[in-house]
């Protein structure tokens, strides 16, 4: 990076509250982050951490309405997403920001042909003729690696395999050349063998188009080698963030540590007991005071349940040759892990 | 339905502040519209309706404030009406009601008396007391419907259950007969039957039960098939249970609830069917009152002169059917979610 | 595939057969002597006997049924017992267009009313509009059709004098007059059916709108109207088509009552009058025709499922 450019996405203290019969559920409770152009950010967390809701709120799909309240700000290339009228916001979806959903079986309309999904988006946003839209659709399908694209246009979603459907979903998301792609658990509903292919595809497309991407997943493996930076979420808040390889190499938050430790290791001796995290995530209608992870934390201290820890930058020794800006490492913990396992200064940089 | 608004929390005070005036104003408007002679009938009816609706809305808010949570006022009003009308219908012979069907005695009574002077809701063309006829009409209408539903549910439910259990040729045959009954639109079937049968309560009930049977057969059969394929039935079979025992202990309890829910819905359908038949002159004959033939008395210009002749049975009919529908809907929501499409 | 079609056609024939038998048997139980009904009281027993011979009433039941069925298959539905003693088929053919027009007009009006209401309700699910519409349709459904007709007549005809009553202008004689007379009866039918359609379609739309692909369509920037029409209606249309099919039976009933109320010369009036007069050939023929139409339209409805949901279509190759 030469001169610092303005980030593409700036999220500041975003909160999403759902008003239900049970009470106010604070699904996202004060999350802030930025995504630079061409950067890939990973959002990691277990089910119920609020990461999916976060993705949709960032996009504006979830906005203040009859049963929802969204506070904070989301600036997409300088534009306040939630300040726009509904119509203006809708015009962002496709050309500026697009979403890849989790389950391709349910996110494609079963009574609509694959081609129609693509052409209706193209014709709406790019104002092209039917023939042009069709050609672009064929080209898009080819780009996502679907064989015989012209034939696929006329098929229905149920006639394709799971992996191919997800490729179609990706093609639809990319149709109008968005600058930001939000991938909400794009591989969770797929076979393990297909997951790698899809993640590779996403990675190469993102690089070709210099797109920014937010990859939401509970699968650490998916996030590990494919994101520049990662944010670990728990109970609606960020507990740790930083460059992916740093966070994974030396986690500072007990939750991140526990997550990493719970991944079964291939080279562990047989009959090694899997280390799960005890307990369950808190009820977001009545979250505990103080640190939300405290009830399950292995290294809990007495003052942890007292006050909510703020997300503070960590002071870390700079590595030689790297600009300070790339070290925005943050942790929200009263007693972050002190570990000796730092990357030694002077080691090779880059991925 | 006019379901309570569970969206945001309303503080108690605002509820009372908006609810009480609404209730009072609504009642006042309704009462004025009912008794005034100033405005023309149509406007009166509209104002009456508006007043009643406002009063119900106000009552809902007041009840919410008092009970602390949202109350389904309409459901309770419906239950209240049903209790009243069923109670009155059952107790009718012992209540001090006027003459409802004795045409001879009616000769000496004033015809088309206005509601109020001596007769609670006036008299009809034959000098018979409208209020008393309304209550006795309830008796007949509801009795016929209940009888028909009873027959239809028992017969239809049993046939459907057996048919779904044994499958094979029996099932096919039952299907054909059932489809034949369904091939003739209900009212036409009733009219055709009405030509043949004598217009007594028993025959009408029999004819109406024919309407219920196909639907019951279909529902019982579908539920039986689903239950019979479940593993606990298979397990019971593997333990050597006889078919009768299976039917009685495993299948019946699971089929009973959806069937009963449909029965409640069917009651109101049959009340309407009976009223339609009597209105057309094919059902219960006057002077024995039923809401249908009471409404028919308004034909030929009578309604314009003496609206209450038609209004009283119409309101009774509407409220009763409405309340049964409400109950049926709740029952289906609880016990038969698959059919609860309305 | 062909075998399935054959079996279902056989079942269809069995059903129609049973219906015709049932109708025939039923009307053979008519109390009273048709000969007396025709000739009037006070004739000699021989005259009644001669009439019975003429009517073929002395033949055994099954052979009478056979004769009648034979006649039906060649297009002869018998002769009306009551003057004017025209062919039953002619009377039916004259009355059928009236009923059909009423039914079709009623259905079309019902759809025109129900579709926007259902879409509006589903879009504003849980909101005030949704609850008001839901309450209104529930109320309408709790009203018998004749009551609704009476109310409409009281308001629109007697009080406001907008529409005529008790007449009918045939389609051939002038569309303007025809529509003016058909409007109110059709509206009565339409309101009842619209209430049912609105509720079912609204519930279906709400379910569809909660599907992931609707969210995905929103995320592509599609406008709500576009989503509603192009993405939500097609999958929801099954219920509507099913209900359209089921409502045909109710429709016939409503048509009968409405024709009676407005004194229109349709099938309903034909059947009711004939039933009251004991004119059983007419009742037999009319019920058979109605059953035929009813069964045929149900088959049509079943067939349309294939078009609406491509998943049920036979996959090629």
C-alpha cells in the first residue's frame, strides 16, 4: 500500500435491536470496523453471535422499522446507508454491494429459471436490452466456472447440484460489479469437498475484480487462509480483531483462544479429548452485565462480570518494514492472554 | 382477526386514556343510532356499526390496561354471545317467552307490532312474538346443525379412519363414493334431497350430515395415513397388537383432535346451510321458526316497512356463525395446523 | 403415465355413473304420484294408469334407469313434466348461459378484489391494514350469501335505487343492459368468494414472503411490487388455484341463492322450481349437467398444477 486511501466501508457503533414478544433482543450491540478497498474481512463467531444480522444490517437489508431499531452508522464509500430512503438504498443493492446467502437451495426462486434470476438483475440495474443481458449472463456463468453456461440459463434451480447452485448465486451477486461483497456463510450448506472449490472461486473472483469482501462464517478454517483481517464476535459484540495471521497465531481473547483450541488437530495423538467450550451463548434479550463471555471463560477473574470490557487497541511491538497502520489489533477483555508466541520481528512478511 | 396488537409496549395510562372515551363514545353512538328517527335507515345502520366497532376497540384497550396484557376482546365477546344464545336455546321451553309458533293464538295478537310496546322485539305478520321466535329459532337451527355434525363426524371419522388404515380396495371404494358425494355441489344436493324428504328436523339433519361426511372422511383418512406410518404404530404392531387395538389406542387419539376441530368449523357451515335451505322454502317450514325462514318473511316488500323482522334473525345468525367460526379457527390453530389455512 | 390416465378416467366415469344413479334413485322416491301431478285431481283411475304407462313408471327401476341413461348418452334428457313440456335439454341449455355468466363474472370480480387486497395485506403483515382486512373478510365469511344479497339489495336497490332488480337482459340482446342487471348479483357472489380468496392468498403470500429467495431478491435491488408480482405470486398461486377449484362447488350454491333472490332465469331457479313442482326429469337432468361441469372443472384445476410448478412437470431426458 502506498498512500492511505479512504476505506470503502466504515461501520461505527452499529446496534440492531429486535422488538419481540419476549422483549428487546440486542442482536448486534455496538460493533465497529472498517474495510478497505480490495480487502477481505472475516467475521467469525458461533451461532447466535449476531454475525449474520450484522452482515444484513451493514447492507441495509435490516433497517429501522416496525419491529426493529438500528442505531449507529454504516458508511459505504462515504454514503450513510441507513440515512438513505428505501428506494435509494435499494439502488445500492447489486451495483455497490451484493450478498451471497447461505443456502443456495432456498435463496433461488424454485419456479424461476436460472437465467431469469440473472437477466432481471442486469436489466434492472444496468438498463441493457434482453439480448445484452443474456450474453452477460452467459459470460457470468462462465466466470464462476459453470460448464455449458448457455444451457444452464434455461434450467431451474432444482436441476442443478448444490455446488453449481452456489456458483449461480455468486454469479448473481457479481452481476452488476459491486465493490463490496458480503458472503454470509457461503459454504455452510454445501458438501465438504465443494466448500473448498467455492471458497477458492470467491477468492479468485475477489482478487480479479479488486472487490472488498466480508466473509461471515463460523468455520475458522474457511476464514484462516482467505482473509486479510478477522473480527471475532461473541454475543453481539466484537471481542477481538486484527490481521488474520496474527490473531490466529497469537490470540489474545480467551474466547478466540478457546475457539482455536477446539479445532481437532490432525497430528494429535489418537483418542485426544476434543476441547469444547462449556456452556451456551447468553440470551440476547437479557444479556449479562459485564463481560458476556465471563460465564464460560476458563480464565475468568472476579472483576470480569462487573463491567463491560471495551474494545481497545493492543500495544504491540512493530515488525520491521511494516507500516504501523496494518497493526490495528484490538481486544475487548479485562485480562487478555499474555502469550509468548509472537511472530519474531524481522520475519518474512506477506501471506 | 382483530388480534391484539403485541408489537410495542403501551403504557397503562395511555391505554385507559384512549380506551375509556372510545368505549363510551362508541356505545353512545350506537345507542343513539339505534333509537333515533332523525336519519335514514342506511346511515343509522352505518353509524350503529361504527359505534359498535369503536366500543369494541375501546373495550380492548381498557381490558389491556386492566389485565396487564393484550386481551382478545372479540374472542371473549364471541364466547359470551354463544353462551347466551345456547343457554337461551336450551332453556327456551321454560323461559317466559311469548308465542312463537301457535298461529291460531296469533290471530288475536297485533300483527307487525313495533318493538317495545308489549313485545320485546315486535311481532310478525301472524302476530307471533319475534323475540320468542328468535330464541326458538336458535333452538332449531343449532339443534339441526349439532345433530348433523354429530352424525357426520362419527360416521365420516370412523369410515375415514378405517379406510386410511386398511387401504386397498376398501379405500378405493370409499374414495369413489366420497368423490361422488362431492361431485354434486352441496346446495344442489340439499335441494335435490329436499324434494324428496319431508321437512322435519330429522330429515334436514340427515341431509346436512351428508355434507359433512366427505370432508370428515378425507381428513380422518389423511391423518390416519400419516399416523399409521409413524414408528410408534409400527412398534405396537411388532409387539403383536391386533388391528382393533391399534385403531383404538394408537390411531384414534391422534385423529380425534383435528376431526373435532373441523367439526366446530362445520357447525357454522351447517347453520348457514340450514338457514339457506329454510330461506329458499325447502327446509323447516313456518310457523316453526328457524332463522332462515324468519328472514324469508321479509321478502316481498315487508323488509322495507318492518325492518326488525329481518334484522333480528339476521343479527342472531351472523353473530352465531361468527362466534363459531372464531372458536373453530382457534381450535384448528391448536390441533390441526395443516388445515388451518383460513 | 398412460396407465395412470386410464385409471383416473375410469374412476371419473365410475363417479359420474354413481352420481347419475344416485340422483335417479333419489327422485324415484318422490312422494306423490307424478301422474296425479300432471293430470290433476279428480280423474279416473284408468286415466292415471294410462298416464303412468305413458311415463313408463310401471317398469322396474333398473330398466327405467337404463332407458334414462341411454337417453342421456344420446343427448335426450327427457321431457319436462310440467307445462311448457319442452325438452329438458332445451330448458337446461337456455338456463345454463345465465348461470355461467353469473359465475364467471362473480369469479373475475372476486379475483380483481382479492388480489390487491391480499398483496397489500401480506406486504404489511401484522400492520393495521392487514388486521382490518382480516377482520372484514372474516366477517364476510360469517355471513350467509343470501343475507349479503339482502343487505346489498336493501342498500343499493331500495335505498339508493342504483341497480335494477328482478329482470334479466340476455347477452345477445345488449351487453350494456346485460351487465347492468348482472352487476349486483355478480357482486354478491364476488364479495363472498373474495373474502375466502383474500384470506387464503394472503396467508400463502406471507409464507412465501418469508422464504430466503425473497430476501435474496430484495438484496438484488428488486422493488417490492416487482418482487410481489414476479417472485411471490407464482409459488403462492397453488393455494389460489386449489381454492378456485373448491370454490366452484360453493359458487354453484351461491349462484343458486343469488338467482333466487334476484329472480334470474338461471339453472338455480330451474332446479328449485322443478324441485318444488316435483318435476323430476328436469331435476335429474340439471343435477347431472351440474355434476358434469363440476367434475370437469376440478380435473382442469388438477391439470393446471403442472404448469404452475415446474417441479411437478415430468423431467425431460
